[in-house]
């Protein structure tokens, strides 16, 4: 990869674009499977792999409100208290490692005025604000608040396959006015085909034109298209892309880091440490949790449904009854 | 899907192209895992699913030379004797079912003058001729021979990621002169990214311009791109696409039929029977054979290597040692 001209006679897929940055969200998105109950050892292993692999950002979890979510039900990476970050990443050095730490703050689920401290007091470098279209006003406040505290900020509008173009445009116009450095295309339901990615990219980049903001891509793998849609966004010009180790993530999972780094040609990215992490830490997780493009996720992706339907069904004894699930979602939802 | 204009304001992914035909090669490609030792029951179940799902072609196996391949080592779908076909598909009615049966004949591995009988004496409607670039002269003879016997014919140039553009062009020029109805882009090593599919499609369709031939796509899933690359070829204009039930196929497997049919919008295609086949017949195969985009196939795909290296490694006790495999193929091959 990766040029902007698709049919160039030269081979854009064997050169690289220096401005393209990779974000690992293994712990943040993967934690949606297990209520963020990862061991320190695992989180630290992912961190060390990110450093060794040359990854640009690592998202270590959410800053969820402890008033809304019980600390006995959820692990530390749901809350990302500064004390927890200071302990596990005590030796973290942004400059030496080239890695920046980030968390996600959900509109409506984060006590952001209290939970987010000034950047110079935190291990974090960026706050990613996730929100649904109707929450855009709070998202703007959150972005500006975090920007004021010194952080890089990023706007993640979720569930875009369920809202109209005019709603998307309204959100984009609001985000364009903020200090957010990045606007991310988020395919929450794993529902997008290539032509839809193209159309959304044009919409997002058009709305951000002249602001200097980058476009990001966060894909889900319901239809085995997370990697392909990420490639597509990159070809179009996206310079911020999300991936997870082994594709770990809720439901069908995410764009696999091992595929993404294999595609990128920036010599700073290294695959070998990722394979080490996969065999030592990620594969073993499969004995307790599951993720991947199973048939039920194919179906919810095709039908543009929240993966929760598939997650619930796969937790039952009938999990291998594909026809039953197909009939159920076809008539019930 | 699927229009030809990517950025059309209308939504091409919710309409359909009537000329697009789907070929199921579950038994033919899947048989490479188990020496084509499928039971009659399984083959018949795939056949009935193809009929119920509205699939256009079913490829039931190879016509491999019994002089080169032992009948005790390989099952009946390696040879596809007319007697075997007549027995299992005794009731087959092309017109009533809308399904045509096909086999693959490999240049250099098929006694085609003896093994292929006139079409009116056979259940088969099409012969797909598979060949490497250096075998193109025999492939042309085979195509013309089969055409003379009354069959539709199809040219499948394999391993294109290992040959030069001038070699591809030479082959295409020879095939353009034949009676083959279809020229298939075959990504044997699962090595192609989107931009490469675009470039090959332009090359193939340019060479076939004015001949009335269709372009086909046969993708492998080493990098989780089989479905995406098939979509890409379709957007560009490919009207013949290959898929397998559950993605069953050698190594990483193929484009999954359940994803492809979910993408196509031709109302004649039905997904429900495919899900039934998957749960009753394909999933149970996983207790004896494996296929899918495992890490070793990611690596051979990225490195443009034949999947045999990965297949051999995954048959050893060290199959979960990804780093060892990565180091091995990086230095040995």
C-alpha cells in the first residue's frame, strides 16, 4: 500500500504514507466481552507489544462513571482510574516509545468533569469521545473540555448505519467546529460494504475539509470486511486506523492488527512481536471468551442489527442453530 | 449491490445485476483438504442446497487422471467418473433446477481426451480448465476440445501473483482467441489487495474486450479478503464469482457463500438453505478437518507463498507457534 490513485501504474501497495497512524484498541473493545476483567499481566503484554511493534496509540479502556457501573461487576479497564494507569504504566515514556496512551469516554456514561484530569497529570495523551448522534452536544462539550485540559481529542460517532444522511451531516458540521484532531468512521454494526465506506468517507472528509482534521476508521468484522474496509478507508485517505490484536473485540471483533501491519509498508511497524502476543496471550483467551465472524454475526451485519442479538443467542445452548437465529431476527426485530 | 459507478448518489448495493452468476466450488476446492473423500450424502446435501439457494453452477470435483492419482488414496470427487455423476445426480434437471454442474480439469493432470465425454452423454454443463502460465498451450487445446464436445468452458489461470505482467498478458491473448466463455482471476495464494484486484481486472477485461467473454473471480481467504476481493471484482464488472459453503477450501478457504449471497440482491438467491447446510453438514466437518484464515495463512498470504508451507506447519505439534513459523518462512523460502 498505499497511494491515492487506484489504477496507478506504479504499485502504491508497496510504499507507505508516513502520516498514517495505527491505534490499538484491544483492551478497550475486547473488554466489552469480559466486562474489562483483564489481568494486569495481559494489559501490560499488549502495551509492550504495541511498543515493540511501533504502534502509535494504545487505547487502554473506558472512563466509565463508577456511579453508573459497579466496580464489583466491571474490571479496572472500564474506569481507567488515574491511579491504575500510573501504577501499570509507571515507566511509560511517550517520546522514547513513540506510543501514546488513550482512553474512550462515552457521552452519557462518563463523569468527565471529574474523571479526566489535566494532561500533564496523566499518562494519557488522547481522549476519544464516543457518542450517538443525539448526544452530539455533550460530545462537543467533552471534546472542548478535554482539549482545554491539554489532550488530543477524537470524535467517534457510533452506529452510523442506523441514522440518516442529514443526521450524519449535522453531527459532522458540529464536530468540524471543535478542536478534535480526528473524526472517526465507526461501523458499529459491521454493516458496511465498500461502496458505503466510499460514500461515508466522501461525506466525512468533505465536512472536515479545511479544518486540518484527520479521518479515522473503526471497523467491525461481522462480514469479514473489517480489514478490507480499513484498507478502503486508507486508500481514500484515512490516516487514523483502529485494529486489535487477533481481532479481539465484542461480537465479531475488529480489524486484526496482524493483517493491518502486514499491509502497511512503513518499516517502523513490526509484525513479529504481534505474533508473539497472539500465541502467548490472545489465543489462550479463547478458552474463556469468544469473538470472530461467526454466522450469527454475518446475519446481524447483513441485517444492520446491533450484535447484542447474536451475542445473546450464542450464549444459549442453541448457538449452532443458524436457521433458528436467521428466522428469529427476520421476524422479531 | 451493485453498480459500476462507485460514488453514485443512488445506492447500487441494494439493487442487483441480473447477469451475475454464482458458482459453488465447495466439493472441488474443499476436497483438497481431504483428498476428495466426501460422502455421497454430503455431496448430495451441497447439491440440494445449491438448488434451493438459486446458485447457478456447482463444481463437483476434478477430472484427475487415474493414471497419476491412486483411487485408493483419493475419493470419487477427484475423478468425477461419468458413472459416479450419473448415479448421484440421476434426477438432475438443468432447466428445472436452474443449476448447471461443472468440474475442473487441470492441465497436465487430466486425461482429457478420454475422460471427458460429449456433453449430451454427461450430467456436466461446463468444464473449467485450470492451468499455470507455462501450460497455456495445453489449456487452449483442452478448452477447444471441450467446446467441441458441446460444453461451456472457462479458463482459470492459477498462481497469478507469482508471474509477471508480460506472462499474464501472453496467456490472456491466447485465451482471448478460444471459445472459453469465462476468464477467471484466480488468487491462488490469497495474496491480493484491493488495488491489485483493480489492476488485474483492468488487464483481464482489457484483453477480453470485444470477445463477449465474462470475467470471473476466485479468491482465497488467507488475509480475510476473499469476500472483499470478490465484491471488488463484482463492482468492476465481474459476472462470474466463486464461493464455497462456510468458506470450506484448502488452507484459509474461499469466499464464504453465506456472505456472498447476503451481499447480492437478486431475489432468486436464498440464504436460509445455506445456513441449514452449514449447521447440519459443514460445521461438523471441523471435527476432522480445518480451514480458515489462521495466522499461518495470514503470513503466507502476506509473503505471497503457496499455502502448503502453512498447511504442513499446522499439521505439526507446533501449530500454535506463530513466531517460529514467521521466522521459518522469512528465512527459508
